C-alpha cells in the first residue's frame, strides 16, 4: 500500500523528488495525470505529475484538492506537495488546496534546496545568493517569480495565513499558529533539524517543499531499502533534447558546443507550425538530423534561437498565437522529434531538459509511467521505463539545474566525447 503520495506540478520536478526515494531502494513510481485507483500501484511512494504549473490558479487548486481528498479516503498516510525550488507556478493556490482538503491546522513548508544553492533566510528565498525575484527566474518568459519573500509570494494566490520561522532545533517550542508555516534552511542539516523536530511528536500528515526536503523524508518516515550502488551501463552516445529557455541551461549548451558537441537550433517554423514535421520539408529535416547523429557521438537539438528568442516571438505574432500556445507548440515539436529519433541506433543515450519537453517526448512514445533509478548529479535523474516490451533509460533535468560544464561532464562519463 502507498505510504506517501507526492504531488508535483511538472514532470522533471516529479522525477527529481521521486528519485530521492528510489535511490534508497524504496519502491517508487512516477505517473502523469489524475489517479482514480490508488490501490492499483504496489509502491511505497507514488509521485503524481499533476501538470498544473501553467494552469490558472483556481484550476490548479481544484486538481490538487481532488487528489488530496481521494488519497486520504484511500488511506494514504502522508502527502507531500512538491513545489518548484525557484517557487515558480501556482505555489500559493496549490498549498492552500492541500491544506483545506486535508482539514489540517498546519502545513509545514520548507522550500529550500541547499544541495543546489537555493536557500531560505529570514523568510527570503535565494538562488545562489541572489533573491529569487532578482535572479533569472524573475525574468522567466512564461512564469516569472515576482516576490522573494515566501509569505508575500503565497499571498498572491491565497488568503490563507502564512508565517515565517527560523530553523527548528531539538527542544524548540512548536509553532502554534494555523496556516502555512514557512521554515528557513541554509544547509541540508537545517532541513534535517527542522524535519526531526516536526516528527518528534505527532508526525504531520501533510508537508510541502521541493526535492531538498524530499531527500530528508525517507529517514523521517523510516523507509528503508537496498540503495542503488551504481547506475546501469548506458549506450555510449549522447543526444540532448532541450526545450528550456533558462540561462542556466543556455550556459550549459554554449559550453557543450565549445567542447565539441554538434548543436542544432530549430527554426521558428519548425517549432511553431503544427504540420511542419508531416511535410516533405519536415521529413527531410528529420533525415538530416539522423545523419548528424550518425556522424557525431554528442549532439544537441534545441528550441532556442541562436541569438536570443526574438525571431520565434515575432513568428508567433505573425501566426497570431499567444505565449501559452507558443509554449505548447514548441514542446510538442520537440516531442515529435523525440518520437521520430527515439528507436534509432544512432540516438544512444537521451537527455531531455525541461518538464514540458519531457512530457511531450513521453507522450509521443506512449509512456506515462516512469521509474526513477538514481541521480547522476543533483537534479539529473536517470529514469527507467518500458517501451515495446523492453526496458529503456533516459536522463532528465530541470532547466534551472546544474553548472555550465554539466553536459560535458555527463558526456565524459557516458561517451568520453
């Protein structure tokens, strides 16, 4: 029976939290979409990608409330609302929905991910030392983060009371206030300390945070298994399919090209015209991609324009489509490419970056259930799934994770390119 249900708002986020359990040998499944029968999953931990990050806040809240109610009725003991480590999406609306549907008095929320430089101090959330609203995430073209103070960010989407607290230590008095309780954390030990204090009396049934606090939960919940000792061998070729516009990923792509990767940027037409890949020109483009993969062991196919994304924005304006339609068409185009290249012998090991892109890639090969295996690095998750009766692996990464040389280091590990 499922002990813990994790609700994530996008695919890569679901995986980078689920892997915290899978790497410890705890049975964990990640699925996309609404669950109607929790008893169908024989796992200790079930992670559901609700795909609510880009929905209107009220719609996202309804999805989370519905799943929360069903999970509690099914007897699931603990629920964890996984939030984005940069606080993107419908954080306030979804936390309020979890709180209200569970009829709880308090919802502890630990948004920090110190393992990758994302910390909360005095209620302010920082990315590598910069308040999040002043970081690149404050300029995200689809979901900009407008507040660095966590309680102020929550207040944009909910009237539910929220309060900020320092790290809890052994012997500290527990907060008495009702609502969302936001806790600071600048280190993993801060997360562990607060977690131990929260669980020292009556364990909270609902919790919230990102993969950072998620990594503390196996021990707090007394979940054990046989840890993954090493990843399985991977095909010694690397293809990166990138749908992220995050500057962190762009720096990784630039460094990879500088170090010998072949890099192909899709044209605005390839990204935005739905029927392009069925056309003769589209089929010819796919043939050229296959040739590129045959000739080069390390390749990138990406959705960014070479010198900024203004050409794609202008083409979208010409077609009369808004940002949301543009986002969906771009990820769908990458998904189509993934589906066309996936089974080829020249493809090798695939790395997909960006939650929207991963979802469309899996849609195009008919896969909606994944099993996380282990982390190759923080936020870089090796995943296993079944395709046409055989086990396959893919690497996933959120757009906002990793150092500039990440792709190069992964290539050296996989292909020695």
